[in-house]
C-alpha cells in the first residue's frame, strides 16, 4: 500500500488479529488523531451516563460556569449528537488572524485554555437546534463530563479509556511543551505543520496515540470491551437517511457493509477509524498530510 512519502500508518483488525503497516512512522511515534477524539468523547460521555454522573437532559450550566448565556441551556444529549444549535467554532475576535497563521505558517489556531473557551462561549450566539457539526459543542461536552466526574478531560481519557485498555501512549497535550519527545510532526503542502495542542481543544481534536495503540483501541471498539460502547449505537439520522449518529460515531452503509466510523483532520494529519461489526473487522488510517484518508479506510473494510 503506497500512501506517499510522508509518515503514515495503517492498522487492520480481522479474525481477532491486529496487523499494522507503516512508513516513516516509528513504532513509538505518537500522532494526532484529530476529530477521532470526538469519538473518544462520545465514549466517556456514555460511560458517565452508565455511572450516573451525568444525564442527557443535563444543561451545560449544571457542570460548567455558563449560567446566563444561551450555551448554558444546551443539553449534553444535544451536544453528543451535534444538535445543539452551537456554531462550528466559538466567537473568537482574532479568528481571521489565526486562520491566516494556519494557512501561511501552518500554525496551531487552537491553543486556548478551558477558561478562554468558556469566555468565548459566553459571547457565542445560539442557532436553531438541528444536525450541524460543531467542534465547540464537543469541546464543551468533554469538559462538562470531566467536571461532572471531578477531573480534567485529559485525566478522564486516561482513567476511563486509556488505562483500562492499556493504551499507554495516549495523552492530551495542553501546550507544545507537553508534547512527548516521540511526537511525529505532520505536514501541509510539503512543509512541517505545528502540532495542534490546547486544553480547550482536547475533547474535539487533541488526543495523540501511537499506531499500535490505535489498533488496540479499534479492536476494543469492535468487540465491545471499550467503556461507553453504547456511543456506537446510532439513534437518529444526521446527514439525511444515509448517515445515522450515536454519540459522535457515525454509521453508514457502503457496498453492503454497515460501517461505524469517525474521521479527523488537523493542520498536518488526517485520520480515519471504522468498524464493521457484522464482518468482525476494523481499520485505522493515519497520514501526515492534509489530504483525506477516508476512502482508504472505507476500502480496507469493504474490499
């Protein structure tokens, strides 16, 4: 399989075995999984539902200091299915400057703290509740669940998902200073891209992992041993009747295969992780590029 001369990795789970293939990606190198992090947030949310620490009807303001603003009235259940009415991003006065930095210098536009995210959220208008993908919504969902559990999102991921599954490489860096020495840099337009780190970003796109641990994670999704596995069960439509959603995880039928999946993208990485539970098969693709790897992942599961 030729995915280009950039760092990339593929993991396939089939017959209870995990097979990996990679190029320029060290075995202990950790990569950005981007919005696949939202799938992890869906898992910790459903796990918290089982534990009774949160409810789908809980208002955000019950767990985060957002009383008196429109976002504070949004429920966790609406956030988990991208139906909150929140925009894709919060109201950030300098977003034009950040976007220029991303395009021109491949800089990280999302280095905000949780306190800064909450301030931005208080100034953000709420639209009509409908199916609309929201990074902001999942940032708030993850931090709300963590607050309800009396911890931080980074620690919540470690204790609820990473530790039980033995995913020793998983972490959620709040700043570039917290990157491990083994962090593999992404690329954009042939040049190195700054890593996307940030406390606020974590639940929507900040988790890092090795390829091997992503394979282990995919296997746990496939066999149902991952905590919060109800997140994978679709309960409503998302993008028309062809796509359904559970808690972050999307379900689509492709070539007669029912796939449950999530993809991700950062300033220098693209990712895709999916499972075909009927065929007992899962696949992961990560590549240090800004070109989608979705088709590659789908092909691995359906051909």
